[in-house]
């Protein structure tokens, strides 16, 4: 039972670290104009942002989106 609770706590902490990394404030750079077409999925939008250098890690971005969706339901 102890290891189960420890595992749940570890997963929660890892989720928090991912969310904090993705949503944390980065260093401001020059303004960028970027168009994301209507109808794209969140994954596709993440790819556009990553390809433009606006997101450090596309996978972490997608995980953060899932966390936000889960928390807002």
C-alpha cells in the first residue's frame, strides 16, 4: 500500500513538473507573427510552435495541453 501511494505521489509530482516547465515564463524575445490555421488540432498547433522555435519541447507542450484539458473539465 505504501508503494502505491508513493507511486501516485511520484506521478502527480512529475505531472506538476511538466506543467510548470511548459507554462513557466521564458525569456522574452523579439515579437513574432505566427498564423495557426483554423481547424488544426492541438498537436498540429504544437508542431507549428515547435518548428517556429516558440516551444522548447513539443512533447511537453502536448502533455501540458492534456493536463489543462483534464483540469478544466
